[in-house]
């Protein structure tokens, strides 16, 4: 990921000093689906194949990726289109599909200790250094499969999902962790991918919770310092089974 350094003047408790800060680069990429331009997105310049694959899957446009090629600032995805992309612009600038997301079917479960481990793994050096990145992680079989950062929280999710798609990991057995808040568009991404558990260190919205409840996703927020809040489908958390039941 490209970082640049910029001089700033810091005021702190009455003291003024000159500092050198690491600054995240902002790039623009064009996404093409089956040789047809789909949209232009602002993103960080790493894991671009994963970004292309993950965006198509998380948007519900296709349920399979045939190939992804990156040429300069262009991402070319080949995939059989199985859904309609009715794009709406989210509050953070990401695109979400207005089409109805599917129900997630998964018997996968997780311990409270693993929830906290997923949360701890989200904090990356680049995120801590710049303060300008969102990070997402993907856990498979209880282990960290990948961590991706991006200036957009939507993009960071697309990247880790894209990694799973390109490496043929079964998403119904995966857990996703992210830094960003969870409105409906973010939850829809997990639903379209078939991921049963979302762990965020931030908050959700009323529609984010409603979408998680409707699609069968376990939504866990405010995960920090030995605590977390489960808003939907707590039966996937071992020890919380009595508080809910997975929809069939």
C-alpha cells in the first residue's frame, strides 16, 4: 500500500511542534464486468484482484468468479451474471445493491474467546500508523486467513471476501471482522457472500441490525476490552444458545 509523508504543525497542550506524518494515498480504479464498464471506485492500491472479485460477489451480481485481471487502473472481472445490480451510494461513499439479499445458511459457531481474538487481529500497523484506513479480517477454521486495509470500509470487506473466493474457501465457515460501523449495506455484503458472522469494533444502525436479523447473520458490535454486544442470532456464540434460534 502506498504511503507518503507530509509535514504538519502539531498543537498539543500549549506546545507547538513540527511533525512528519504517514499519509494514505487515494487512488481511483475502473471496474469492468465481462468487458463492460461497471463503475469507478476510490480505493487503496493493494489486493486489487481481491477487490474486484469481492465487489462482484458482495454486491450479489454473481455467485462465481471465472477470472480477474488488473491492468494499470483497470480491474477486469469475468463472471456469469446471476443478479441485478441496483446501485445506491452509501453514506461513506461505497456502493451497495438495493436488491434483496439472500438468507445465510450456516451451522458454524464461535466461542466468546474467538470473537475477541478476531477483534484483536483487526488492528494493523498501517491502520495504527495513519489513522486513515479501515481494516477487515477473514478467519477460516479459527485462523486468520487475510487482513486487508483500504481507505473505504466497503473496499476492505470486498478484499477479504475476494481472497476467499479466489482461494476457494467456503464462506459459510468464515467469520469477518471489521473496523467500520455496520449499516445495512455492509451487512448485505456479508449476506450476499454467505458469511454467517460479522464482528465489528464499531456500532451498527437500526437497518443494519434489521438486515442481519432478516438474513440470518450473527451481528456482533462494540467488540473491545473483553466485551462485545450481540444484536442478532446469538445462538452462533457458544454459551449464548438460549438467547436465540437460527432461522431455517
